[in-house]
């Protein structure tokens, strides 16, 4: 049976090093793929992931700092990094870009500004990782009655101008959400044709941290703040 795991971490809490460490839980995995999901705030990044992995959709919005979702299959595992849509974490964004194997960049079809954000994110990814890094662009909330970004425009810009794959999707639709992440697998020869298989029972996501974990987060956050302060001090000198 497939197993799902959701682990909440902030990116700079020693997180970059952990990307390159596969513990005993991955000994059965022949292929490990790190997917970075990016986009403006409130475009539905987390909803797409949860719909695909858990068949779960909620209209409630919770701001994401950064989450990690793990999918463990018989032949492969996916590490899905759900990034913040805020402009307040540029360093986290840079680290995520350097860590990803493939990128899913999401915008909301009812908001032109979120499509502009996709263009900026794609530009940063290609500048840091090169033109050949795989990027899938997703126009979410396709079931809206107040669409601003025409599908023809999005498809033309993404596929012709940028040379990326485009999906017009609603996170409220399980098949459409799964199609996005199954497309990811097709970029890797060893995984071509593989599909994400769901558990039938409901999966409850952890929402509380243990005292030990909270202590680690505080310690890591203090170290991060100190690092930023030192950087600002050097720049001012």
C-alpha cells in the first residue's frame, strides 16, 4: 500500500542539507523526484497538492510558509515542496529553486497579476538553473465564472513563447489535479507512465508540532535571524 506523509518545515531550518540526505525510509526507492510548487499567494498551490494526494479540497485559506509532502511508491518517491507565495521570503525561494528537479508554477486564471508573477518566477528559475530545467505552468481555478486570463493566451505564451507544458485546472477536480503531477513523472524516463495511486481511507494531516520540534524551530529561526543581521551589517559596511 502506498504511504503518504506530510512534514511541515521551514526551508532554512537546515532544510537544504536534508534535501540531499535519504534515510532508511528510501532504501526501496529507485527514483526520488523533488518537485517545487511555486506561485503567488492564494492561487491554490496547496489545494492542488492535497487534491492529488488526499482527494481533499477546502475553501479555507491558510497562509503557507513552506510545507513538504512525501509520496512513497514501490518504484519512486516524490518530495513536493509547497513554497510561500509571499515576497517576504526571497532567500527561501532561491534555495528552493536550487534544490528542485522540476517546477510546477501556479497562477489563478481570475487574476492577471498572478500570471505576471509566473513570468517573473519562470525568469528567475531559468536564470539560476538554465533554459532546460523542466517547468509546468498551471492555470488554477478554471471553474471560475470570472476568468481574466483566456486559456488561449495562457496556452500560447506558456507553450510557444516559453516552451513549457500548460495545464488549465481546478483544484476542486481530482482528475485535473492528478494530471498535473502525473505529467511530472513523464519527464523522467525511469518513471514514464507511472501514476500516483491514492489510499481509499481518509488521511489526517498533522497540524501540531511536538515540544521538541518547536524548540528546534525556535533555535533555527534565531540562527537564521542572526545570519540575516550579519549579512545586513556587512553590506552596510
